[in-house]
C-alpha cells in the first residue's frame, strides 16, 4: 500500500468516525464539542475515538471489517469524578480521572489541550497539570529510562551535527575539531576517574552513581568522536586556493623547464628570450598566488569576525533574555505580594466590620433588654399603684360598711346557686368570698378574678371576718 493510499484510508476512517459520532449526537441533549483519536487503557486491536461534550466523554471502537464501523463501548460523566491529573506531551496527553469509584486512565491524541479547556469550563473537577521541562516531553525522554535517554541523546546529537555542519564556515572547522578532540580526551580520563569515585566527576548531579558516570561520559565520548570525524572530512575537502595555485605554478614551471631544455637543444639562440619569458611568467604566478593567499586570509579574518560578532549577539540576546526573566520574576513576586497584602487587608477589614456589627448587635440587645426591664418596672409600678388605690378604696368602703353592719342591718349577698348570677350588687366589686371554702379575696389579689362560683359579697374585711371567713394568702 502506498503512502498516499494509506493517508487517504486514514482520513476516510476519521471522516467515517466523525460523521457517525455527529449523527449519534443528533437526538442527544448533550452538546458535542470535539472528536479525537484516543486510547482509554484497554487492550484492543482496533482504533478508538472519543467524543467530548459538555456533560462527559464517550468512547467508540472502530472496526473497518464490522457491519457497524463504530460502536459505543463506554461513557464517562464529569460529575462522577472529583479531580483529574493531566500530563501533556508533544503528540498526546494522558488524563487520570479520580472519583469515588475506580480511577480512569485515558490518552487523547493531538487535542489534549482542547479537552483540558472543556473540563475547566464545563465541570467542577479540580484540574492538576503535570509541570515538567520541555525536554522531558520529547521522544525518548518521556519514560525517564536511562538507556532510552542515552540513545535519544545520541540520535538528536547526530541530527544537530548533520544540520550545523554545512552551516558553519570552513574557517571554524579546525577549531571545532580540535575542541572536540580535547573534550574527547578529557571525557576518557573523566570516565576512568568516575568509575572509581563518581562524586568527583558529577558535581552537579544529585544521583552520583557509576551507572550515571558511564552513560554521561560515554555520551560525551561518542558525541565528540562524531564531531571530530565530521569536521575532519570537512578539512580534507577544503584545500586553500593558494596551495592549488602554487601546485599549478610548479607544474607549469616544470613543464616550461622541460620545454626550455628541448628548445635549447634545438635553438640555442633563443635561450635569453625564453629565460626572460619564464621569469616573467614565474613572477606573475607568484604575484597571483600572493593575491589569492591575501584574499583567503581576508576571508578567514572576516569569517572569524562574523563568528565573533554572532557570538557576541547571542550572548547579548541571552543576557537580555535573562534580565527579562529576572524582571518578570520580580514583577510576579511583587504582584503576588500586593495580592497577599490586599487579601490580608480585606480580611482585616472584614474582621473589623464583623466586630463592629457584633458590638452594635450587642449594644442593641442591651438597649432592648434595658428597655424591656424599664417597661416591666413601669408596669409593675403602675399595677402596684392601682392595687394600692383599690385597697384604699376598699378600706374606705369597709369603713362605711362596718358602720352599716354595726347598725344591725348587714347581710351578705350571695349568688343564685342555680345560675351563679349576682342577685344583689350593692357591695359588688369589693370583698369577694367563697361560700364553700370560707375564704375571702380583696381586689388585686391573685384569686380575686378567678373566683366565679359560690360568691358572697362583703362591703369590708371586717364584715367577712365577722361572717367567719378568713383572708386569702395570695
């Protein structure tokens, strides 16, 4: 199968899957947001696709040989999970969903960032993104396996060397080759020392083992070897122009000498003119070689100056970048400090406001309490005054009644037993007695208003006592 045919088939499968998923969501209440190729952690020989909507995620299995190409195999609801951990790499993103039941591991190809955006906007899950350096996301470094990182480093170094070799000027090849050989020699020495004392040759590594020494310095040795070989070939192919001119001049000189010898045998009279021509040619050739050598030196000097200028520009860029990063870090720290200060100030104001409101509430409660006590005291004083007024009125009436009783005309008034209606009201509202209990009650007493049956009215307490009644205790 050709690459074009495979590409068209791949695009056709994706188009079939997308069309099927869109049709599946036609009658659904959920809103389809995106479709992507996925792997949900289960072993299957068929390709899987995921559809992401505002409520959750569906997983479909694609089988080109089946009657129905795409089949729904599982669905996850955002509400079933409390948090998700996301690990983005260059070509795919790994999602680990954590919920009340079993955790779910899902791998989304290409569109991992878009799925993260959907989760943040359409769910209440806590999103944790794994932060790691960019180089750990490259192929060969994601697993953090030592031998895989070693092989990946060698491959990336060869690719970089293949790109930089034609870009660097020929004048710098000798320097690069010499530097590579020097580092190669030092790396071999460091390898032998590190196998004895790893901490001597791994000053900036936290893990200082012989295995780390072996892989690190073996990488340096191989890289420097490849660099030296590459730039040695470059040196052999770049022969200076002055050397070429000198060689051509030497061949011309030898040929001219041979021709002169032959001509001298044949024409002795032309020796002087031939010698003059030879000298003139030799002088011109030397001048031409000198000019070309000077031109080559000028080009080499210009190349050195250009390389130096580029190095200075690169250093200036790096320094400016570092200063910009430091400035950004300072501004970020300042912003965080301001935000923290604002939060503390807001918290302090909230506490002061709460304390103020609590104090006002307590003051209002105290005022209300004092007002209630004052009203109660006023009510008690009023009732006491009324009771005293009633007692005084009763005593005055008792005095009048006593004079009447002393005259021999007194007779207490009783209710009609059949209907408890008062038959004679001449002393009504004064001394109330109970005929059964022989207890009398004065106005303002606790049981004065409660006594409703078998009432006997007296005009004074003396009349009640004279009739054999005793005073109520309350």
